[in-house]
C-alpha cells in the first residue's frame, strides 16, 4: 500500500503543477516569479488544467485517508485495498489528459473508475 500512497503523491504533485506550465508559457519565467497581481486570462487548456488540479485537490485527501486507514485497521482486506488504490492512482494518471482534451465523456469515464477505486478501498476496511 505504501507504494501506491507514494505513487498517488507523485501523481498529485504532477497534476497540481500542470496549470503552472501553461502560465509560464504565457507570461514567461520572470512574470511567473512575480506576485502576479493581474493574472492573464486563462486559455481553454489552462482553465481545464486548473479545474483538473482542483478536482485532484478535492479527491486526494479521501484516497489518502482510506489508504492510511487500510494500513492501521486490523482486518483490512489489503489485497482489495491495494486494488482500489491502483484503480484510483492509475485513473488519475489518465484523468488530467482526459480532462484537458475536452473529449466528451472522457473525463467522466476516467473519473468514475477512480471513484470505484475509492469505494473498493472503503469496502476493504470492513474486512
């Protein structure tokens, strides 16, 4: 499980960093290093990257809580918890590109797989 927690943290950091890459390309390194009191209007891809990052910030604490609980609760079905963690982390790797692509139903489909992973992890705690 620790492997999937660390993998999830790496994916989290990556998804959170993507919107910054769009800003750097828009305003340059010097503009990015300033206070940015007036941020430029977000391009469609930058806006999607921001929303994907916000969604990750909303869902990662749930994953992390369930993963840590799986480690500390006696009687947890660890194989099931790991399967749920795998579903969540791997779906999140695909989620940001699916969201940013703007392809209808792609984002929702990939999100649903991650959500199933969270439920699998939760049910694993019951033993």
